[in-house]
């Protein structure tokens, strides 16, 4: 491989896949297509383009909400804390335990990531839909009052046994893998190390709204790998306006104060840790990115991508079918270029269903802008999906992390 090619590499970011894995979106449930095929196509695309297969993708990270449903009413830990659930007229059946999570949704997830298992290192973090249970907290009844940010009530989530059964530290995907270097809470939080572009990278995957013990674990991990450029993946970080604010009805911190909000995570960990240069997230429907200075005056690039609301694919395949948002196969490809003195990251949005990137799709704003960011111009909306980040301070900031440097 030419030196220039070695200095360019891609990280694949897999946004929320819950609608592909949803048991009700499969033929056996009467749906017109197997939505899982779109998810499998995404995994196969990443595997085909992995560096081990002759491509340039060196690492993949999922930002959570792998599957759709919980399988319990409430987990034992939250019952012990005295939480009570109440009916919620807005979310209805979504709050009911679903046994097909275990028999349909989780097996699809396992099959998809088996495609990646021998191809490249990867990370999976839990999103709110990946918890064992979801309920409407009794202290926050749904008021439906206009202007009330919690008018739908407050949802809370608990238990990660299902997640650990598929993606835990002892799972087939990670146990014994040399690049899987640490875990916490049984693998709900994890760390991976990979080499690319002449550098050694640390990736840390965090559970949603982590408590202080998770932050302490992550800080200790950074101290174990000092000076290594670090990427954080977490389900919820930015909203679609580029702010570190959670969705009002899914604010873990509001229900239980020991959880840390995105801004609290920023203040307690990211701001204070100079080696963290990028944060990736999903959860909030749409896209945004923000660059803020840390306490050392260096850039931290924060990127949101979540396409689960996109529903143009199904009408093309089955025009008579009821409307359903699936995601249309969109994922993020971030290409790092260290071949010049001014390193960059080119962020591209690519659909494995349409087999094209958003910037090459002439009707892209027509398909998605009205639903996601109607006030933006077509050009601005395209820029939300394809942009370049400047890593001007990277070489100096991480000079000691170069491969071969002691």
C-alpha cells in the first residue's frame, strides 16, 4: 500500500438501527419487506470496505439504539430504588414488555455484527431502546400542556442484561480480542485501541447519561493511555441545533440525579481531558456538529447523526404499504487525511440502499429537508451532511502518539 493511502483511512459511524431490527418491520409480522435486510446491507458494506478486505475502513462504531423494544416492565435495580411506573397515553404500547426483543430483534443484531467480527475492530454502545425496560415515571404525569417541556411525561430506562448478552465484555465479539482493551459494567462501557494514519487511537464507548463511577473509569483509562488521540461514542450528546441538551421526555438526569447530562459529562470529563478530540452521538433525530475548545484551548469536534426518521425507501418498494420510517440505509463515513501538514476529516453521509452519498443525490433536500430542517436552504442542508473538519493542531497535540514513538 502506498504511503499516501496509509495516511488516509475511514471510520464508519452506524446511526440508530432500531427501526431495521424492529420485529414489526419484518415479513413474518406482515410488513411488506424485511427491514433487517437494510441493516445487514450496512454491515456488509462496512465489511467489504474494511482495511482487512482491501478497503480503507479501519474502525466502526455504533452510537446505540441497536434494537427497538425492552423485554421487562422494570429492572430489579430500579424497583429497589422505589421507582413507580404509571400509564402513559402518549407512548402506549411502547412501554409494554416485548418478548420478541429476545427472539427476533437481538438475534438480528447478533447476526449483523457477526459480519464485522473478523474484519475490523468495532464498538457498540447502548442507547435508551437497548435497555431491558422502559416506563413512565410516576412523578411526571403526562400533562399535555402546551409549552410544558415534559408534557408527555418522563420516560426512564433500566437494566442492560439484554445488551450485555449480545455485546458484553464476555461476548463472542470482544472476549480475547487484543484491540478490546477495557470494559466497565460488564461491557456497557468499553474501550478499543486501533492504529491508522501512523497514529495509535483510543476509542471509549460510554453508556447513555453515565453516572460518576463511569466517568471515573473513563478518566482512569485516559491516564492509562496518556497522550493518545481519543474518540468518545455515546448515544446522546448533541441535539439537532448543536447543543448539549437531552430530549425533555428522555432526560435520565431529571428522573435520577446520579445520571450525568450531556453538559455535565462535558464539564466533568471531556472538557478536562486534552486527548479527547472527537465525540460521536445519535439519539436525536437528524444531524448537527459543533466544535468547542477544551480547557487546554484545543478543539473538540462533536458530531450527531441519526436517520431513523427517514421513510422514503418503503414507498418506493411498496407504494401501498402504510408509512413507516426505517432509516433508508444512511450511515456516516469519516475519512481522515494525514498526508499533508494540515490533517482533515471529511465527513460523508452515505446510503447503502441508494448506493450513493447525499452530495451526489440531486433530490436529497427534497426527500429529507422539510421533515428535518425546513428553515434551511438546500445548500445549507447538504452541508449538514458533507463537511470537512480541520485538525490543524493534531500533529503537535499528539506527536507522542505516533506509531513507533516511545
